[in-house]
């Protein structure tokens, strides 16, 4: 008080004015700046009831059209949600300004109650743990490293082809197991069983819970009123604790068990070389490492490995299934791909990665599948680290920012007739120049520093699978009891990973000669 008493009265008033200005001027500046356009919300809850529970990407694209802006804004309990519906806005913000947009929004439900933020790279906040795990991903899935996994991909694809021949009616099951088998063999050296595999069950349970819950339409009050997390699970209407308990039981085993199996096999000298075994051996060779340091290294390895399998399995299976559906609907495209294959292989061998440069139409099929139904239509939300301005609009600090991949891939200026499956969009020019549409399709793997680090392996798997399937089989419309063709409906599922809904098709050998390639 003596210090304050020594300050002249004029200076006291000056200090008071400056203090008030420091508090309110930033708020006034914010109010002068406009948020991007969007639906008007209600007091307190904002746009909670404007958020659909399913297929949000379609609603977001419609908002963009309704408000005449590629960037739209909404609020949920005071939380700003900004959706980017154009290639330019995504590139300008999530790519060029990725240092500001690479965090994840804090979710008490997903990151803490379900504990995904402790081990799963897509859910981790931007910080040291995230950087360590991402570096491990890059070292394990860099394009130069992925090429060393191609013998595994080839071996697994041969098994997939035999399964298609033996039970073609189970093609969707075979596709899912095939995508999972490649990743499990590469990451853990483990060959999954055709039926009843426990690891496959764990992944299915993981996705059953995540796919139902993990999107902007799932509003958990605990994310907005954190004290609710301390309510007991028996309180009516508050199911988040039960969901968390159910998920953690699955996640704990998913993270720990396959890593421990590899560790035990290494100790016994019987481990098959894999990403995990190589990382463990590297840690064991570090001189003078303490037990605590070794435990921390092992934790990072098993978290990275546990992220890789679920991150790659269903997204890869989604793209392969979409190509099957697209070819069923467009037999002319099937024949064009097979003609290209026959020119390159002359029908006497299966295509391999060495033929990739000569099999451009297979690339076109892969690109179109990623565009036609991006497996992650809105990707994961990003969180803005500080106030930003874009085209005169304020995007406030802490905003939840979504790149609407589905909208980018439906841009009619780049993709005429976007609802149709049309690989011809990506045919190269007379000098081999790439079509600019390819840059849009890259959005299927996410944005900026949060882009999928397993992209090269996914593209390898999809490409080889389709090239070898079409070398041996025709993928045709199903027929009814009178022999009339049945055209499948084009519908895709809702969820974190979107896939074609169940559809029927016939998978038949092109010829006896083609079938012999299975055994060569």
C-alpha cells in the first residue's frame, strides 16, 4: 500500500485506463473482425442442433454453397468450429500455415477417458511425445523404407488371390483380412489367421467403438463441462464412463499384447524380422542405457506399432472395396485396365512393382477410388494455436478446424460429374504430364504435419492388389436366378472410416490361362 500511495493520482488513473484497455481492446478488435459465415446458433449451446449425427461432410459442403464461402464457421458451447471446403483454403491454412494448425483439440472423452491421447498418434496433442512418435513413423514408413517391405506385400497378395478364387462370395472379408495381414506382418512379423484371429477381433472392436463415436457430430458434455468426468458411471444419461471403460479394455490389449509377443519371440530367438523387432534390437544395443530409459523406448515403440495397424487396415480396405464397386459399375474401365496389363505382362506372369511405370491406368483406378470415397471424409480436427486471419475473416485461437476432404474431392470445377467413378480423369498428357487433379486426391491422406505417414505403404498395397486381381479375375455385376444383371446401389457408410456399403458382385477367372498364374 505504501508503494501505491507514492504513485501520483494522475498516474493511478493512467494505470487504470491502460489496464482496462489491455483487457478490452483485444476483445473490441475481435468483434470488429468477422468470423467466417455460417448458421446462426442458439444462446449457450450455439449450433449443437445444426450438427448432424451422420454424414457431416455433406452438411458442411452444403453450408459452403448456402453461404457462398469455402470457409464456414459454427459454435458448440462457445467452441468455434471452422470447416475448410476448398483445396485453396486447405492448402493456405493446413499446409502453408501448418505450424499454427497442427495441434489437436483437447477432448476429455477421447484423449483422457478413452486414453487415446496417451498412445495413438492421430489423437495426440502437438508436443514432444507426438514428435517422437511421428519421427518413428517416418523412419519406418519412409518411401525408401517401404520398398523393402514389397516382398511381404507380394506374398500376402498371392494368398489373397487364392482366397478370392476359393470363396469369391466372401470378397469383403478377404479384403479386410488382406489389408490387415500386410500391416501385421510388416509391423509385428505376425501372420493373421483366416478366421477367428484375436488380433483381428481387437481391431474390429477398436473401430466399432471409435467409428461410432469419433466425429464432430458426437457431442460429449464432459468435453465442455470437465467436472462431469467425476460422476459415477451409473448416473442416467452419462454413458461416457461406460464407453471409456469398454474401450480401454480393448486398447490396453491392442497396445501391449502384440509387442510383448514379439519381445518374447526375440528372447527365444524365433522372432520373424519386423519393424517392432528391429526397434527392440536397436534399443537393446544402446550402450549404458538405464532400465527407465529402456522402458520409455519400449513404450514409444509399442505405441507407434499399435497406431499403425488400425490406422492402415480399414482405410486401405475401403479404397480396394471402392475400386471393386467402381469396376462392377463400369465394365469398360475393367477392360481398359486389363488390356494395359496384357500388353505389359503378355498374360504369362503376374504384374509386379517393377511394372508400375508402365501400368498407369492402375494408378488412375487407385486415385479415383481415393477421390470417389475418401476413407476419412473430414479427417481429424486440427486446433489453431493462435488467432489467425484469412481473407478478412477471423479464425480465433483454439478453433477446431476441419478439412472437408469429401468436399475437395467433389469440386465440380476439377471433377466434372463427381458422383461417377471415372479413372480417365487422371490420364496423363502427351508428354507424360500429370493432371492437376492428383494434387486434390492427396487430401485423402490428411493435411500438413498431420498427414498420414503411412501413405506410401497404403498406395503400394492398393496398387499391387488391384493390378494382380485384374490380371486373373473379372469383377462383374451379380445376376439373379434368371441371369439378369443386378446393379448395386452406390452407398457409403458413415463414421471415422467410410467404406462402400455391402454390395454383391461376381469374381470369376478371366480364363484358364489366367488362373494358372495363381500357381506360377
